[in-house]
C-alpha cells in the first residue's frame, strides 16, 4: 500500500489501557476541575458569584536534564519511523535520575509512543499515578488524556514542573495484564513521563521499571546529540558510583572549563558549568576510565535548533552508517536532506513498487523529525532495457511513473530528475549526455508527478559542475516548461568559494537568454574534503559558510552540503572525509560533530530564520545581512586578508567567531569598528541599531 505522509494532527494523550468489561473506573488529575456534568444546576434565586482573578503563573525554568539514547527496559518504545524520539532523559527526574522523554515534531494520527504490560489480579483494585511535564516555562494546553478501557480524562496544562495524574483502576474479570501506554494524537515537544505506578492493596507497584531507571546500553557518554544548548550544556553519563570529572578545551587547546560531580545513579547528568557557546574537546574521567568527545555548545531554544528550509545535506540511507541520519540532520537545524531513490531496488516487477527497507526506514525517520526529502529519481532499471539510463519510449514513461510513485509515498521537498546526467560516469548510453536526451526524462517526470502532486517542485539539471553549454542547450530544447527549479553541483569553486556568485549569475543569464524566463536555483551538492594534507577541518567549516552564504546572497533558494557523515574512518581518504560528523567513537553513543557540522548549526541558529536583506560587500569585505536593521545578523569575512569593517550603530555590536566565541564591541561616536578575517564571523546589531551600509578599510595583511 502506498501512503502519502502529509497530514499533521495536533494533540497528545496518555492512555491507561485495560481490557475492561463492566468495570468501574474513576480518574482524576491533579488540579483538574469537576466535569460540567457533575456540577449541580444553579438555582434561579442563587446570585452569580463574582469571579476571582487567578494570579499570573510563575515561569518555570527548563529542567536540568539531558536527552539520552538507550532502550528503556521493559517498555516498548515506538519505532523511529513513527515518533522521532522516545528516549531516556537524565537529570531532574520526578523519581531517581531518569525519566522518559518524547519529542515528536510530526505525528500522523494516533500513535503509541510507549507501552508496558503490568501484571494484575482479576477484579482487584489499583491506584494509578504518573508524573508528567513539558518543556514550557508556563503551563500550556496539551491535548492529552488518561484512558482506562476507552475512558479518558484530559491532562492539566503542563509546564516544566512535574504534575501528577492519578486515578483508580479495577482489573476486569479474568484479566492478567493491564497495558499502560502513552498515546500521541499529534506533535509534542519534550513531553516527560516518570514515576508510573499501578499500586495494589498490598502496596506493591506492578509496573515494571516504573521510573525508567533501567536503561540498556554500554557507552559512557550517552547524549542523544552532542550539539548542546548554551542555556544548559550537559552530558548524560553511565558511570560507577564516585567522582566524575571533566575538562573542556577550546579550539586553541586552552582549558575553557572543568568540574567534578558525584555519581550515585547508573546514569547521571553531568552539567558542564561555565562552558560558553563554542566548539570543544571534553575529557570525561569516571571510575571506569577516561572517555573523550568533541561537542558544540550553541545558543538556541527548544528541543533542537529550529529547522531552516534553506539548508540541506546529502545522505546515504542505504548505508547502515546512516541509520540515525534523521536525528543527526535535525540536530543541526537542517530542514531538508537529499538521497538517491534507486529505481532498480523499488520496482522489481513491472508496474509494482515494493519499497526497499532502507528507503522506508530512512525516509520515514526523516518525516518523523520534520525533515523533508529531496529525492533523486535514479538511474535506469533493467526491467526496461538499459540499467543506467532510460532510453526507449516505454522506459521513459515507466521512469515518470516511478517518480510519481515516489511522490505519492514519501514526504518530499522536491524531486531531482537524475543525478549528473552530463557525466559519462553515470551515462554511457547511445544517445549520450546531450541535453536533448535529458528533456524526455524531465517531461515524463513532470507530467506523471503533476497527476499526483502538482505542487511538488521538479528539479532539472543536477549536473556535475555548472555545465554552461549543457544548460544553454537544455533551455533551448524546451526544458524550461518542465522545470520548477534548476540545480547543479559547482565543485569548480573549490579554490575560490566566492566565485559561486558568478556561476549563479551565469545560470540566470542562460535561463533568460535561452528559456526567456528563470527558475529558482538550488545548489543540491557541494562539499569539500578534510582529508589529511588537504583542507583542515576548520578550513572545511569556513568553506561551508562562505559557499552557502554566497549562494543565498546570490539568489539561490536552497543549499545542500555533501555529505552528513564521514564515509570512511581513515582521515587520509579524500572521498571519505566530506562529512559534517565523524564516525562513531568508542565509549560515545552519539556521532561527534566536526567543525563543519558545528559551523552549519551555528549558521542556522544565528540566522534564526531571518530572510536575506542585502549584500553589503565592499572593498574586499563580504558582508551579507539577514533581517531588518532593527534585528540584523551579518555574516562577514575578508577572503584576501584581514580588514576592518565600520558599522554605524547606536548600541553595542556582538561579534561571534566560527568557534562560537563572542565579544561585544561598543561604538565610538556612533561607529563600531569590527576586525574581519578570512574566517567568517557573525555580527549582530541589537534593536536600535541603524546601519544603512557598512564602510570598510582593508589592511595590507595577506590572507592566512
């Protein structure tokens, strides 16, 4: 069955389920009011009371806790294809040190997030209770309920403080088990569950692992993500009882902060007190030894950095290395991900689509995290002749039908027609790489997908480098009417990132001259290797910022980095070191971000969704402004050497480096003078700043 992942519902429910038949069930929630049906009708002679004004609630600070990875013993956790995160949360639990944590940006209808079977005695009465919270500082409505045999009661408004939900349950006749479940009817953010109790008359709680203290796993550092919020940077640590000490060093090898805590639980939350925004190496010492990890601290709110649809990344979900690619992608704030959808894997019988498990699992996980897929309709299928490129009329028609099937099944941001058709590595057919051979594929996909989802963008090109003659030919051959956007992979700018602006300008010129109009430009693949002897990891990070910001400033609609994870653990392999993350290290559950991954997260967090406002580049200083003058963020750098940028401002200006270090520059006579280097920086002017355009002076210091 083909299912389109489009509908999003709102709400959540906690459900207590017992196979009840003729059973009396009473449910209450702390702070809940008496249901309207139970209130006596007012007498006609009874005066209406004057309402009492409720005091404003006091905001509650976010819990000092950290989401972790691991199997909650005895509990069944929803698959990651259905719920993004059903995981342990370590620290400030209602009981012990661990709670259950549910984060679900997207939910398609009612879904069981957690379930456990509790052994009961038929006919016996039990008192049920559980602790619940959200991550909201103030109480807010959560469409949730307790349900006992189909009878539900709404939860109170939830904040970051624990609230009690309670009720009475009578086991049905012949019942041996009562199943307790957490049901989601819609998206939830950081829903916490703890201290679940079903207490019999004998005073025994029959819920196994009721406070989620038993978590299966073996790593020492078990954070879900190593991109940590600056408001509360913490490590989730599995350690023997005793001292747990840590030391964080910055990119320059200087000790940034250190501390020691006492571990008394199997899992402990270790606060990295004093660790400001930045990229660090942390050495953690426990009674079992020392483990090191790289991590990033970024100032953001919410459960993860808010997704920015302008930024995406290339994936390989067919590779087991990418099993958790959806979570890794979402952790950086990336709104989209690009992946092959190889035809030969999914249509093994003509006209029938049996989706490969790696695509279903990988793409449905992306959907659950709210990350949209840019699917590549690749390549040929031997059922229709050539296994590389469709060439016959029947094959081309089947290729379009296959694209429509992808659009019908998965949550897409767009469909890219073939990958690097102009490259003989992927195209060795008799027709060849000519654009006139590509147009029939483009037309077939556009026509077939239009019947399924007319609003889905069809992306034309996806060429190896920007192939100017090829695109001239594509638009001259009528390709424009079948394209909603155009894409290319401009690796030719590797030695000169800013030259991407000229490439995009040429792409627009070609469309206007040969197609009489233009389409949005998507950069769907560009990256740089950090192999030994090539670009350093810090230079790779700079390259991502310089190319992606240049692309946006030049009018590109989207930018996809290649790729998410280093494909080879050998640092000397060129093709293996394009990733934003290193491969898994011993003792650390999460993949560690490389400086380029940290840079991507920092860019997205700093831009905060602000729209491109202007390109203020002048005299060797690139300055790209996002947001209006009262809330502006500029990304600035000097490709050819150190420089100074003078910004008119009535208030202090904050400058953040690529390593996350921030400094405040006070204006003098209404002008803030900002040192600019080859490495990009983020310049933020607070409300009240007025900067029509920066004035710059360039020093004679050569580029580093």
